[in-house]
C-alpha cells in the first residue's frame, strides 16, 4: 500500500533520461499517483533548455508508456518559472492537484517546499555521473553516443524534432566549440 495519495516529482527533463525514469519508478513505489512537474516550461531553444515544454511532455508520456507504467497513475504538468523563488511554490500549488510529498534532490526546490511544510524525499541517484541531462546534451553536441542514456522512445522523439542539430546550432551560436557548462 502506498504511503501517500499523491506526490510531486519536479524536473526540467532536458531531456528525460533513464535516471529520470528510475526516479519515476521510485516515487510510484511510495504514492498512488505521481504529478510530474515539467519546470521551466516557458524556456526552450537554449543550450541548457533545448526542448520545448510540449516536446518534454511528449518524451515523458512516451517513456512512461514504453516502461509499462500505468499511465492512469501519472499526471504530466508543465509549469513556467515564477518571477521569484518565494512565488514558485504558490504557483505549483495553484497549478497541480493537491499533493502530500515532494521528490527532489535539488537543494533549492527541497528548501522551498520544506519551508511550506511539505514532506520532501531524496531520490536515490541512479549512476548520477552518467545519467544526467547535462551529460546527455554534452554527448549530443560532441557527437558521442547518447541514445543509451535515454529510453528508446525518447531517442526517437529527439531525432524526430531534430534535437541534436538544434543543440549543435545553439552551441555554435553561444560561441562554444564543444563543452557544455
């Protein structure tokens, strides 16, 4: 039996990778229903935010289906950034169904929700050095194999939307030759 009715998993998912999938599975062991909050929904076509909110929602939905996770237990909600950290939790609460627990490893996210009285749980990192969106983007730009870091459905969507070319162009526009910082 789940400990909580509904939980919140916060991320930018730029892109959604196997570490994120591990986090979704972990959270679903503890809650009946999981709201996946796609943060920075207003940002796209930037080096650290290359994909649109719609593309990221599509990636997550496809990855959840591919992993045979019951889609009825998952809600995917895009949310733009708030103008101030102090307003962000209020914005989340206004845009997401009531939740009792938050899953996040981000120190700021954790602090903001704890200050509002929420239970905040760590997500055990899944080979963090390999499975990070920063590493996926770095590999895309440098032409290294990246597909193994994301679910197959996500790799297909990234190819469909021309994600690798988009990232390489953004990298060139920023005057970088290879590295993503």
